[in-house]
């Protein structure tokens, strides 16, 4: 059943990045009625200053705004990577996730964060999925990233870690949980019985054990268990084979680059990044803070508009198209 979003939270991300600018530009392209159902989280001073610079003060006043944290006027320096900006991004996202968990919101969309800024603030962080897990009281490996763009939906079993670290903690159970989270996310997006492709760990999914024992020990038993549970999952193959066929609704990538490269190639500025596996539905845009153009009125809001169209299609004049 499609997840209907009636109340949407939007966080500004890193206030020194392009987040505040693309948020305002995107809202400016939504129907007026949709604005009444959106709550923005972040620094109100940054919101007002950015609206003034874009001549969108009237628009900024039409949406509900929750001022989060103590990001000061002196901290607002577009293009600057700073601990204060990193902390603001995490604080605003945390507040929105908590509001979604309590039922005040149905979903959250987060503008780009800057990992270096967050680490400068001394905050342990490895992407929005880890933050969703922490706020919701889950283990970090219970929440996964699914990229959507270029006609692809790719859930990642592992994410921001070395290949060796990922291999060391890889298990059939972890692969199963990531796959089920992806299937459930597809269902929330309106795909009732998704066809799933399982990427192999090694080239050609190891060809038995010719290229190593990892697939026989992990992806093969994971697929067997998923099939036994009634899911439509293809046997492991090389990701290149599945992507050339383009016959599946959901792809399962074992490593970060297996999933990111095809989506970023096909949709470099228009992908959406969903944190899945928790009750809270959060998506961020699939691009970064673009510090080089922050504060210059050059940022394109299309990635954010597509994410809004994906999560809440009835809010958008142009619903998301794969």
C-alpha cells in the first residue's frame, strides 16, 4: 500500500551550504496548498536572510518554521565548512526525525549535510541512515540507504566503510534485512511486489567459488532464505548483468560504490537517498552541499523537487518520474 504523506518536514541541512537556497526555490515551485502541510526545521535567521537574498520573503512566511539550535549570525558564512554548521544540520534533522516518530509528521526530507563539518563538531555520524537509527533507538545496521534515480532503486547492504571492513561484517542475515527493508520501501512507494536483483560480491557472483568463497557463504544463502519467505529475488549475478537487463524494480548492492556509481551516472543531480528500515521515512537529496556556489543564487532545486515528488507526489506539480 502506498504511504500517503500529508505532513512533511523539511530540514535545511548544512546552513552554510546550498540547503537553505534550494529549499526556498523548491517551495516556490510547489502549489500554494502544499505549503500549509510543510514544516521547515533549521536556523530561522538563516531562513530569513536567504529568503531576503532571493526576494522570497513572502514565501518564507507561508510555511511553518521551527527554529532549531543556536546557530548565530556570525556562524552564517556560506561556503565555510564549520563545526557550528555541522551541528546545526544534525540538530535540525534530529528534531524533524523526532517529530516524525511522534506522529507530528509523516515523512522528512533533509537538505545536504557536510560530513567534515559534522565530524568537526565531534558528532559520530556516517550519513542520515545512522542518524535515523540513533534517534529511533535502533542499531546502526538496522537502517539502510536506498538510492532512487535514473530509473533505478538500489538498496545498500553496507555503506561508508572500507571494503575489508564491510566484508568482515557481512552475513546472510544482514543481506536479508537490507533486502527486506528495500522491499518494504518499494511497497511504501507504490510497488506492491517488487522484483529484486541481488548483486554478487565478487565478479560474476564468484562463479561458484572460482573467484572466492564470499558469495557462496553470503549472497547465495540470503537469496534462498528470501525466496523461502515468498519474495521475488533473482539468484546472485554480477551487477553489470542485471543493470544491462534493467528488468527489476529493486537492486541490492553489497558495497557503497556498487550502488552509487550507476545511480550517479544516470542521475548525477537528481537522485534521492532514502533511509529505510525504521518506521520513520526520511529522504535526502542525492547530491552534496556545493560549498563552491553556496550563497551565490546558482543552486538548482531540481534534485529536491524530485525528492518531494517521490515522497509526496500530491505536493508536487510534477510528480517524480524514474
